[in-house]
């Protein structure tokens, strides 16, 4: 059964719109910190996301490779995201049916540490045209997922998931 766009958590959380264009998920993407899986809109504290997560990617053709991007579209503050999108992690050349451990980390993982407000951290998976066809950007701040995908002919995402994070002493939830 397909969700309508109005009930899609990526639309409700403004991931589609702020960072991504509408797309159809076609590959399984599982992201977990320790034993806790990331589900759209779940909350994590910075102390839980210190180390890079475990990522498992579906698919069935080992000759197909993927790029995983992790961005924060709310940096430095959701009310004034002047660094939108901040690139936290990038792994390329990930073979189908494996995970990031089998890919090339080209931008090292940077722990989410929001200081103001509730930030969304988005994992986006793209299918590559071939191996060694995607290269590291020159900077982390003001990264543009759409422009990057266009530059490397990645097309629309094949999967995405996001979580919310705020400083350890923060309280409350995101309200749209």
C-alpha cells in the first residue's frame, strides 16, 4: 500500500521540499545507532549519535553502487538556517546488499551537536552510475543535495530517512 504525499513522514517533516524533491523509495535503507533504528521523525540526543551509525542497504545486484549523504538542513538554527545544508557524512561506492562499511568514506562522520532548536538529520541514498563516479565536495556548509545529485547524475534518491536532534538539555518536540 502506498502512502499519500500528505501522510508521508518525509513530506510532513519537510525533508521533501527543503532538501529533496518527491521520489519513490525503491531500496531498503536501515540506519541504526547502537541498537536503536532511525525512523522518520524519531528523536535522538547528541550523546547517542556520537559515533557513525550502522547502515544496511538493500538491493540484489552487487554490481550496483550507492552514495549515502547525511545532512542537517537546520544549521546553525532552524529559524535561521544560514548554513543549510550542513554535510555531516558521505560514503560512496557502497555495493548493494551491504552497508557503509563496504563503501568509500569520502567525508568523515561529524557528530550532530545542535546548539539551538531541534534539527533534522537526513540520510539520503542515491544510486550511482558506476564505481568511482562521485567525489567529495570542497566544503561541508551550504552543501546542496539536489545540486550534488545533478552534478554527478545521481537522479532522484532511492531512499531517505531522518531523525530529530536537539542539545542534551533541550526539551519539547518539533511543531509544524
